[in-house]
């Protein structure tokens, strides 16, 4: 039986953990362990405090000791819970054998023990280590069931987030998002008691949204996690969240802010868990490729990790340097590791279409396009459909089917516009320009000029060069076509699409990267040109003319 002084110190340490006073918690638990080196609760608490301070290796070591202490006291479920956490930390650090060993230990301490909370934490570990998405979902569902049956809300909510991520990964967008939103509401309502479990839940939520490229939710949730990480001075979480936020910033055209976020993330990872830096370096490398800074991208990718994000970035680098066959090999290698992961598979397939076309293999590119279209249809992910349309446009151009390519490019242009992804909008404009070049050179030139302006604003040097080459093919002296007074411009078509979605002028301004005043001017001109009195009538006009749901002509396809 522990002395009153030890009990008071344990309570003091626990209270410090709850208010995110990591140094205070560390000091209290260290005093306990000075006199009782095998105190399991104090060892676990000290490990947690050290982890949040960024002293990750020491934190893991103390929690390993806690497992031994709990097992010696026959507190099997606590031993299994902490062992599952240690297993996850080894997995994150790139030590899969150690991760499997610790999870096996968690299972062993539960032998001959009735099903309880510990079994739920083992299921969490199994979900985190599973290769197949189906296994991830099955184990997360088991953990969720045990959490609800035992009233362990920490377990229940983390399991919710993992199950939602697995569903989203498998391409089941709506059920996945519902589970994730339920987990986020529960987490922010203060239902999770263990601060590390709360951090891990947040991390799972934002990572799931980023992987599925649900940018709006990712932005909203990143703000919550950033607040949590800053408030709790959680060094490991700061790096993860900033990487996710950077991916959002890159996609939505805020490249300067993305660079700052990635640089900060890499610094945080270097201090805490260097192994977590792989996605950050891959994201920064892709950004450098778009900027034309190929040597810097090569340096970032010099470690050549077998990670889908790294393999994709390396493939894009080889494409930029004129080595498409190498790019094909890397992307095919990456695809072998993403079976069941709809979003990652789509990302790699989109790049594979370009690589196979550059390598002179339109038939192989066609197979990749069909796979992209199937994934987009099954998952319902908007960005997947946009990528499939852009890939189809490129394939159509390569095989001489210009009319089909133009229609695919229009759909991609509209979808990327609604998703507020300026680089991809510009790329879709270039494909549309190539598709209509012979039939309507004036329209083609207009689309290239719009793309060129977007690339220049972003600092997308490689894409800017491509636009300049296409503009030269069109003839530098070609003037934009004249418009009738009532004909909408490409930009006005984009604004009209967003009005039809019910967006306010302020929201339209954010989506298109323009001022609210400019958005208002566009709306006013649209109402005048259409001869309608308000936004509702304009939206009705959009539906009546077949511009709803991406089934009619795309934004920028006037004429």
C-alpha cells in the first residue's frame, strides 16, 4: 500500500497532465519514482509528460516500464492499453517488428481474461497495423463495440475516428465522413479524459480528411488541432497538423503559407519524431517541382523512402526531367502498396496516366484512366472525379478524340473551380485550349491566358512555361474574340456556378481568390446579362440551361 505522500504526488502529477503542465507533471512523477521505481501509474504519467515535451524516446521507455508494472500487479487491461500505445509508437518510428512484438505482448497479458477494455485497445493496435483497409475497419469496429459496452469513452471515440478513416480510405465517403464528424464532436465536447488519446484522435481526424482531400473539413479541423497542439505544447502533433494544413494550402493556392507550414513541420518532426517527416518532405518536394526548383526537390527525396507520397513525388521529378519510364516504374511500385486505399490509388493513377502518355503508351494510359473513373464512381469523392476527367482529357488529346477531350476538360475545369484549386483549374484550362485549338483558336487563346495568369500568381514555373509554349503555338498576335453584350465571360461562368451552389459573395471571393467587392461586381453583371432579378433566378437559369451537377458545359467553356 502506497504512502499518503506518494498518493498526493500521483494526484498532483495527474492534475498537471490534465492542465497540460508537462514539466510539473514530470517533476511530480519523478519524485514518486525516486522512491518507488516500479510504480506503474507514475511510470505511465512520466512517459506521457516526456512525450508531450518532445522527449519521445524517453517517454516510450517509461511507458514500457509501466506495462511491466501493471502486469506485475495483475492489472491486465491497463498493461494491454499501454502496450498497445507503445506498439503504435514503434510503428510510427518505422520499427514494425518491435510494433508487432509489443502488440503480441498486449494480447498475452490478456490471456484467460474476460473481454474488456484491454481487448478494445488491442483491437485499436490491430487496426493501426493492418495492411488491408477491410481489416482496419473490422478491428476499429470491434474496438468501438467494446468501448460502448464497457463505457470507455476514450476507446470509443478513438475507434470512431479510426473507423471513419478506414471507410473514407476505402472510398465510402458519406459513411466515413459521418463517423469522423461524430468523433470530432465527441472529442471537442470534452468526453476524452486522456490527453494523449485526445491528441491521437485529433491527429487521425485531420489525417483522414487530408488523405481524402476533403479540404474544407481539413481546414476547419486543422484549426482545432493547431489550437490543441499550441495550448498543450504538443511537439509531435504540431508537426503532423502543419503538414496536413500545408497540403490544404498547396491545393488551394496559398503556396507561400504552405512553405512556411512545411518548414515548421519539418523542424517539429526533427525535434520529436523524425520518422514522421516523410510526408512533409514529399509535399515540399512536389511544391518545388511545380516551382521549377528540381535540384531542391531531388535533395528532399534523397532518402528514397518506400512511401506512396515519396514514390509519387520521385515519379513527378523524373517526369519533369524527361525520364517517363522511370516514373512509370515508381508509380506502379507505389500502386502495389495502396490496394484498397481509394484516394492514394487515385493520386498515383492520375500521375501514371501522364507518365504512360509521355512514355508513348496510350493503351496503358487508357487502362489507368478507366481505373480512375471506376474509383471516382464508386467513392463519390469530388476530387477523384475531377482528376479522372482531367486524365480523360489528356488521353483524348493523345488519341485524337478532341471533342471528347474538350468535354472532359470542361467538367474538370468546373469541378476544380468549385473545389478552389487554382493550379488544377489552370491545368484543365490548358487541356481545354488544346482540345478546341483548331475549331476555336480565339477561345483557346483566352483559356491559355487565364491559365497563364493563375500560374504566374502561384509561382508555378513549369506550368507557366507550358502555357507560354501553347500560346506561341496559337500565335502571339491573336486577339481575344469579341463578345456580345449578354454573353458571360469565363470568370462569370465560374461565379455563376458558385452562386448556384448558394455561396455568398464573401465565400465566392475566398474560393476564387478575389476581393469581396470584385465578387459582387461579377454577380451584378451576371444578373444584368441574364436579365434576372436575384441570385435565386440566376441559379434557376443555371439549372434550366443544363449547368447543374457538371452535366452541361464547364466553367470557362463559353462559346
